[in-house]
């Protein structure tokens, strides 16, 4: 039978990449690490991690499993050295920048960038290649309400954010220090924060809005262009081109 752990329904948790560690958060604003190599016998590792002054809203392990990031209602992010999970310690000073609660965290696939979303409606990118010297690289604005979810594409070049403003935004984060929006926001017609996931090939974004609806967004531009051309084939004739674009040589975007 499953072994219950003493956490409430809304408390965040995170598995390490190798599945041997579990991090759980508690109402007393602490984080506990567990050895779950044998899931039938979970074992506490060390003392609870303390320091946050508000509830811990998000937990996430780095891709290499050596660092645990925690985001809190106190507006800070803490990076914990989990190399020796029985004696985890804080790496550097808490990260400050958000003007409200930190709701969600996400690591880039290469582990060099941490994205955070908060009640201040912003997405922030942090350079954590050296966790002990982490610093903010970029603040991304556009959401008009709290950011509730984040996910990186498999390549790490695109970040998707979902907000309580019922929109999803895509960001080009190929160079985090120069990150910016990709196109306009997408509205999943949600009434609350959204949950996001990229498909493995990055061409599809799944959006669950908490309204009994899941939407799939095709992000493959070439595929979208092929669909448009299929639906409009034969519409842009030389005669139509001359009528609307008389100063330009006939050059339809779709193959005849």
C-alpha cells in the first residue's frame, strides 16, 4: 500500500531527475527532503530547510539534481545545494526581484537559467550557471495578472507562461539576457491560471485551463503555412494580384 506523507493537498512537491529524492513543502514555511529510492519506505533526509518568511509555492530540481529551487509568497527564491541531501544548505543569497509572491519556477533544459513567475504579473529569468552567484538576467512583462505556470520547450529556446489574465504568452529565450515576446498572447478562454506542457518535438503546446477543457496549439509555422495555402489555393490569381497589389510583380506566397 502507498505510504502517506504528512502534506496537505495544496502543498508543492518535486521529484529529483533520477527519482530518488522527493522535496515537499509545509505550512510552517519549511521544505523537507525524502529518500524514496524504496517508495514503500520513504525516509527523511536531514532537518527541514528553513528561511522563507512566507508559504513555499513552488519547488523544482535542476536537471542535474544538484540544486533545489524554492519560490515563496515572501517574494524570494532560494537555491539549495542538494548534492548531499542529508545536509542540504543554501547556495548564495536569496534571489530578490519579484514585487509579490513567487508562484511558479521552471529550469531550462541545460540548467543555466531559472524562470520564475509571480503575483507582480512578471516572468523573470535568472542566470544560475553558478548557483552561488545567481543574478537576474531579464524581466518579461505583458501579463496583466499573476503568472501561474511556466514551461520550457525541449530545446530551451522557447518559454511559455500562463497567467490569471486568461492568456498564454510565448517568449524567445535563446539568449536569456535579450529575451522577448514571440507574437501576440494566446487566449485559451480560461477563467483562471493555466497549466502548460510542450510536446517532445516542441511543435505543440497543451493548455489546460481548469474549465474542463484542454486546447492544443500547433506552433509549427511551416505546417500552419501549408494549411493556409491548402485552404486558399487558387484564390490569389494574377488578376486578383493586379487588383490589390498593382505595383508589385506577381509573386504568390503559395505554390500554384
